[in-house]
C-alpha cells in the first residue's frame, strides 16, 4: 500500500469514527516534546493482556482513548475496562471515543468483566464507561452489577469506578454509591471557562456537586478527579478548581498533558513542562489533597493500584492526626 493511499485510508477511518467533527476546521497536530514520547508496546505480557481482553469481548479505555501508557500498563496486566460499549452519546472536543447512538446493554458483560479481573489477578481495577445519556439511569445500574460481579469473582480486588456525570439522571449516583466502590472517580477535565468548547455536553458545577454528593452519601469512599493541562487554562484558574475540589472534600487529584488525537480535535495550546507539573503538584499538596499525581503522562487510572495503597496510608495518618513533615509534602511520599 502506498503512503498516499494509507494516509487517505486513515482520514476515512477518522471521518467515520467522528462524523460530528467532520466539518470542523483542521487543527494541525503539534510535534510532541521529548518528555511526552513513549516506546511502542512489545512486552509479551502486553500481548497476553490484549488477548484476554479480546477473548472476553471487552472494551478498554486504554485503546479507545489512545492512552500513551498502554504499553507500560498492559505489560503489568493493568487495563481500565470500559463498560456499556464503545459508542458515547457525547462529543467532547478532546476525546477519541466514537460518538453516536450506542447499542443495547450487554447483560453478560458484568460476568465477563469479573472473569477478566480474576484471571488477571488484579489487586485493584478501574471500571469506566462511555456516557449513556440514552438510558433512563445513565447506566448506573450496570455499574452496580459490574461491581457486584467483581466482588463475587475476586473478593480481594479493590474497585475504582470512573463514571459519567449522570446529568439529568435523578437517583443514578445513589445507585453506584450503594454498590460501594472503593474509589469514586469522575473527571472534571478542564477549567470552567473552557467547558463550552472542550466539554460542551457537560456542566462544571454538576461534576463538582456529583463528587461532593458521594462524600455526603458515604464518607468512607475515596473520591478522585482529573484535569488535562495544555488546553489554554491559566494558573489562577487551576488554583480555583483545586479550591472547589477541596470544598467538595475530593481526596485525590490527577493532572496530565492533553494530547490531540486527530486534526479534528481541540488543538494543544501548549505542552506543559515537567517542572510546571511539579509546581502544580506542590500547590495541590499544600491545599490538602490526600494524594496528588501530576506529570505529563499522568492519566486517571495510571498507577491506580499503587495510588490506592497510598490513599489508604494517607487517610490513616490523617485520622491519627500525625504531623506531616515538610519533606513529605515536597516529595509526595505521604
């Protein structure tokens, strides 16, 4: 196949995948700096993990969202499973997941997810989903069934959910909380000013209230949220978001570099340097988060198992009201 034909074929694939973005002007994809580049996956365990996902007919956000960490994570048998299909009812400007009318829920999916978790021997698993605005409960009941199935198949595995915002779905959040995941994650993604262009189908304060409500319903559940940097946000805006998070008693904040999936997606305004990420991490720790992860390659479920262990230690220390040393704050060892 010639280079020209290959390029034309890729454009066709992207046009089919994102028809809602077809008429948007092209945003050239900027060359990534050295600190962003990752090696192509080639570890044998990566291929084993990929085969297990295929055999169980499971979708992963690692693939659907083109995560740069897939090689590292799958080589350690860590995969973030995306339930309720691979078609989303939203059309966020940053996201590479297909937009359209989703298929009916697969009633066998909870069992297949639980089977994969058990076979992988996961200590901690992250379950996410597409937005399902087409469902009366937003898919909350399906989340609860997946959690219940994992509890049976792999009772020692801790469970983290990364949910949609359940916008205009009364009672949906309560269903997921009642299933008692260990971590409830919902990503804010960006600062309020950029919502109309980056996340137009969502509402910033709905997302913050969602996580605040989790804590009201069950304070024992850890809450978590993430931001993409490099979309044009200002430092003062990030500081305000952190303050909003702390008012909502969110335990864990993640921050990573936004990477543009195709020319039809939002452009990268700039690549935030590793040093700036360190500064933002320090700012977040001073504001009182139990756990902070802020690097260019940080994603919501990146190193989620180790982060969960650290969350537990940090909470226990805080409950014992142990003094936190300046060194712990600076290094993030707490």
